[in-house]
C-alpha cells in the first residue's frame, strides 16, 4: 500500500510555482491548503493515498497548457485527474507534484446530430453526454457503471468499457477527435468531426494511456442511434457450468448480445439480501442477457437465446422489454458489488480477463482455490467477453486473512495470464497493477511501451510511476477495499 | 566477407534484388525471406547494425502507397510468416503477417465467422492490409479495421520483438501500440503477427442500390436514413466525376468491374490522355448477382426462403448509394421495407427522376475494392458533408481537367476515396487535394499516386495535425529512419 507521510505543507520546490499557477488559474483555481488538498489524496482505489503537493482547477485548455508548460520548465511532475473514480490508483497524486483536476471543465460544447458526434470538455460526466443526446434519439455508447460521476476525460485515459461493450466496444471505438496538452505543454488537436484522421493513429494510442501522455482537454465522441428495441432476459441455472454452456452456445449461434453478465450463488445470495432482487430460487448461476437493435432482429434473436438457455439446462427464464421490468432484472446484477461489500468486512476486486472458452475451467480453478484457502470468492462478471470480477472476501481483523486473500487474488490473476488473458479488462494498470505488468509482458514489450511513453514525455513528468513497473513502486501489494465503495453507498454509482 | 554474407542469418533466405523487387524506381540490394518471427528479428537486427534501409513486403500489392521511399537497401518479404491460429469459440484469430488475406477469409468463412472488414485491395497479405490500414464500406456496425485488431507482434527497426495487446477482446493493460502500426505503412516496425476479434457471419444480407439524381437527393436520403433505426452495415456512395456517363457502350469494364483499364500508353511517365472509368461494380453485366426491381410484393413465407429471383441487370452508370443491411431473414424484410419507405419520402425534387431502387441479396462483384491502378486520394470530411464533398471533389477531379475519376466511400463516416483513371494529369490530383485541404475539417492524403503525380511534387500528406508528435514516435521506434524512409511524412 502506498501511504505517504501526512503532507501538511506544500513542498518548497512547488511553493515557488504557486504564484505563477495563481496567475494562470486564478486565486480560486489553486489549492494549497492542506485540508483541501487532502480531499484529493486518493481515487476510487482508496487505500492508495498521497496528498498532492498542489492542486489546480483550470477552466480552459489554455490554462491546462500553461500549467503543464510550467511543470515542464521546472521539471515538476503532474498528475491528471477527472472525477477520481478510477480503480487502479491511476489518479493517485504526487506528493511533490501538481494535481491537474478537470472538474471545472464541464461544458458540453456541442451535440452535433448531423455528424453524429458530441464535442465535450474532459470534466463532463459520461452520463451527461447521453442525457444531452437523448432528446435527439442518440446516446453515448460506452457506459461504465460509474457513468453518473466519472468523466469523459477519465474514460479516455482508461479506455473504459461498460456492460454493453460486448457489442458496442470501448471508449477507443468511440473517440473521433482529441485535443491534448502534451507533457511539454503544447496544445495539439488530433482528429475532430471527420473520422480517420491522417497519419499515425495517435488518438488510438492516447486512449487508455492513463494520463501518462498528457491531458485531454477536448473530446469529440461518436453518438450512437438509440436502438428500436431492447430486451433483457434472466436465465437461472443449477450450476455455473450450465450457465457457461449457455454463454458458449449463444455465441456459437452467431448472436451478439449487447450484454451478457453472470453471477454465482454467493453473489446472488448477497444481492438477495441487499436488494431482494427476487431471482429464481435455487439458482447456482444466473445469466443476464440483453439484446438490442431493430425490433424484428431482436425478436428473432430472443427466441433463439431462450431456446439455447433451455438446452443448456436453464430451469427458468424471464424476459422483459419495458424499462421498469428490465431495471428489475438488472437490479440484482447492478447491486452485486455493493451487496458483497455488505456480507464481508473487506474484499479485493480483480479485473482479469480470460478467453471465453476458458471460462468454465478458470471458474472451476477459482472454486478450488477458494476451497483450499478457506477464502470465499464471489463471482460477478462480464461473461460475454470473459472479464472476471472475482470478489475475494476476508475479514481484515483476522490475523493473516489479508495475506491469504491477496494470495488468492494474485493466483486468480495468474490463472488469467496462464490462459492467455489479461490482468485488466477495464480498470487499468495505474499503480495497482504496474508491478503485475511483467507477468503479462516480457522485458522487450515493456521497454517498447516505455520507448513510446518517452516519445511524448522525455522528462518523465506525466503521471510518473503509473502503468509501467518501476523499481521504486514494485514489491508493494495490490489493493484491499473495505465495505461498500462510497460512490455506491451514496447511490451515485453501481459497480459491475 | 561479402555484403551478402554479412546479412546471412539463420532461418532467412537471402537473394539479390531484381527489377521485379523494385520499390518505385529503387531496386533493393537484397531480398530477405525470413521463415518465422525469430528470423525476421535476426535480419532486422543485422540490417540495423549495418544501417541498411528496409522496406517490408507482403504480396507487394501496395508498395506504391504513401510517399515514395528514398532508399530501400533491403526488402523483407513476410511470405514465410504465414499461419492461422483460429480460436473459433473465442471469436478470435491470430495470424502471421504473411498470410494471404484470402486464406484467412476462407478459413473463417468455413467456420461461419468473419473478420468484419471489406478489403480495399484484391489479394495481399494480412500484414499489408493492416499496415495500409484502410477500411472498406461495411464499417458502421463493427468499426474500422483498427477497431478489430486486439493484439500485435512487431519487430522494431533494431530487431527487438515487441508485443502489445493480446488474444482477448477486452484488455487495457499497456499502451495500444497496434493502433500506431495499423495504417503506419511499415514505418514504425515490421508487423510479424496480428490478433483480431471476429464476428459471426450474418445469416443474410440485403443491398439496396439507389440511383441518385443530385447531391441534394443524396443528402435527403442519408439524413432520412440516419433518423431510422435500421442500423445499416454500410451506406456507400458512388459518385463518378462525369454525370452521367454514356450508357453501356463501355464493354471493357464488364468482366473486371473493379479494375481500371490499363493506361493507354506504355509511356512509363504515365503522362497520357485519360481513360474512362468502368461502370460501378454492381451494374456490370457479368451476371454475378441478380438484382430485383422494387418495391417487392408483401413478404410471404414462400418469399423468405425463395432464392433470389433472376432479373435482368439494369446498368446505370450514374451516381448511386448502396445501403447494406445484415441480419436474420425475418429482420431484413422489415428493415428493407423501412429503407424503401424512407426513399419514397426523400424522392428527388429536381430534374428527371432516376430509376427506382433495386434490392439484391448479395454484394456486387468487386464490392469495396479500390481500383488497382491510378492515383487514389483519401479524403476525410465531417460525415454530414459527404455528399457535398463528393460533388465538389468530383468536379475538381474530373470536369475541370477533363479527367475521369470516381468518388466512393462511407457517407456516415465521411471516409471518401477519389480514384483517378490511370494517367490522370498531376494537375487534376493537385487541384483535388488542394481543394479538399482548403476546407476546414477536411483532410486529403495520397493513398497511392502514380509516379508522374509524385514527380510533379504533389504533397502526399499536407499539414497533418500532430505531425511533430508523430515524428517523435517515429524517432523513438526508428531513430535512424531506416524503415521505408520517405513513405510517411517524416520530414527528412
Ligand atoms: C463504483 C465504480 C464502478 C465502476 N465501473 C466501471 C465500469 O463499469 N467500467 C469501467 O471501465 N470502469 C469502471 N470504473 C472505473 C472508473 O470509473 C473508470 O476508470 C473511469 O473512466 C475513471 O474516470 P474518472 O473521471 O473518475 O478518472 P480518474 O479516476 O480521475 O482518473 C483515471 C485516470 O485517468 C487520468 N485522467 C483523468 N482525466 C484525464 C484527462 N482529461 N486527460 C488525461 N488523463 C486523465 C488520471 O490521471 C488517471 O490515470 C468504476 C469505478 C467505480 C468507483
């Protein structure tokens, strides 16, 4: 864990910068007061903490550029931050650096229906784009479950996905244009309303770069036409294997649902306790499948999916097409994380990915791991794309429990890698998984990532110590979370 | 040691370059054919130590894309890196760069799957397709080629083998370097293998071909289509520069609709009088597809299972729009009907009405292919300006110079291609490119230019936003600028 000594004073090197920062961002755009800085000490992965040296709240791209130029001139590190909901400590502040927060850059500059895109500032909340587009019959497709709060700039940095990325893809598939401030403080426009910008696809490489290549200051995203029809289906099985078979046969039948989510018995039990979601009694696994598109296509696919679930051994299948009925099905799934948080004093969430065909095997191995260690694991995951979110439960007051939980959690990631998967499907590497990168990539791969990083940031001042392993960083432990995430608790976010 | 011996590495056939290996006018000293990625890494390392310039080659179908390389000491033929690892249950495939695209497509089709991209060139290798990075018409549902690449192994200029991404669709670990190599024209490294996400083959499709009366007509149709929820896979524009060309007196295009006729003169400079483009692919008389006239009778069960009824091909050589719908037979009935009703509402207001729309059950022959000869300019515009751009570019390219050209491309993506007849004067290309670049938000690059166009000094790239950053990336991966120097705007 990274817990730095409480910083009360702005470090001396930074103190000299403060007057200039005030010139750039105005009096109220610079926070030096220790208690106010402390409110930014962590992002969504709350046990990594570090009080930022100074916080700036710019309102324009020019201000961002001027701040970064200053950092570049003085060799001071900076860390971009959006809404601070990230789950890999990517926005963990630098104690001797400047935290550049985009929360005052919240304008939706344009909803351009003719060109099917929206132009927004980075601090705009994900869901606000959809809200602004909805009256025109459009929405913004990437829908992380933190979408009420998380910023589009943060989504760009993390290449965020959502429950519906199985069909609609991730943030990278929806960004057409980016204005960025590079680590040397230059404001560069890439792409725009016209897709297919000429030259190297820097937009594609910037998306998912976790704030290490600069700061996105204006984003042009695709808007997607709202589907004619959406149907949600809930199917209950007596074993995870049977549920897994249903997933495989749906995919093999050539159906591409917009979402395909699964929960195991422990997750269902927790959800029932928390929100009384009324899932079929005796289910050892439930599968939530959503289909959308032209009504006639959805109807044809629905019949097929219902049939396939039956063949796979489902003992009950419910379908819903009205918004309220659909919400009822989703309720259990959406509450699962928070619910598990309530049945266990502490837990670790993983974000590993396995090839879909390896799901049954990996789930069996997770069960074995859980049984042999005595550590309970609840499985809630994006079955369609093999993105697991196992919740490793433990009691942090029990001596040694945290260590055993971390062992199980690490072993799960190893399983993912062993099966040709990934250590992170959507939460990003940040600080949390930087030290796990060498398990997935070889030294040459990592050196090549670093080569690329340095082409943008030769001085290493943009979000240092994130994404790639550094000696300073590694050897430390991955994250432990206690209770329900504050955002979920306050009803501002669901966690998937 | 002779120079050849110095380049000798294990697992890599080496021979002297010949005129057939020429890159533009440059005959490479050597051609190396590594047997696998390790051998590729060895030859790259050795050529790096010797400071040789290197141009990668698949089947050589796009060696004339981008700027003209200044130097090519060594051509690296990727043909030995030909393998397909298809994990059907995961809808994922990993492929060696030298694998013929046709082989890949055949393997996938046999499994009821596809890589959801329409190639723009016939033949060619997977590595070449990715390095040129251009996406054909069906990109509205599953994205462009770059959206389908989930992992890549690349050999850097110094011979280091670097992998990014992986074999799972959802993965945010590390930088997505494959995006840089997709469309990078082999200037950031030599692609050794690529992993793609796949999609199931749709059970059926419909192609609605709509002859266009005017730009306004095109705009009304595309706006009206946008308002529907029929979710087309493609909305492809075909806009010849000469409106309308004479009816089917042109027999040359009948059998090879997607290939332009060869230049009329053997003059290598290519400065000849222009030739006429063949008619658009779907309308040729080869009889590959059998369009039906619309509106169709109300759907019946019999109709659903019936094979496409034969009907005479109705050639039209003028501008048209093709809407491709993919899905279940049941779903397609309703969606096609929606498209047709939209068309009735957007009927042309000006001039004589063109023939009504046609519905086909197959893609036209040569679907999505760019002409295999002649200069092609890629123009990106805000999608709502696609029809306007086609009209303006057609006028710039064609009428002003008496040249034949055709503007094609995806309307909802504003991704247009201006294809000039072989031998089209450089002035026509220069005017087209300059005209496009003068418009805010438009960009124009030479995808492929004939030698006389390059010789006339037409800038292949123009002012690319972010160019200094791109050069910085180039310098970090290839500090000696040894990979196809000159092909990208590398400012040497
Ligand atoms: C309850 C909960 C549910 C979640 N569900 C999902 C989910 O379903 N799918 C998913 O993908 N994620 C999910 N997340 C993770 C998180 O919400 C996303 O990663 C989100 O995109 C982060 O956005 P943010 O604005 O909060 O970014 P922050 O946390 O502020 O920052 C994240 C990273 O982006 C960088 N950054 C921020 N703004 C910029 C900018 N303008 N330019 C450059 N870099 C920038 C930061 O430096 C940092 O590295 C969830 C988180 C929570 C707490």
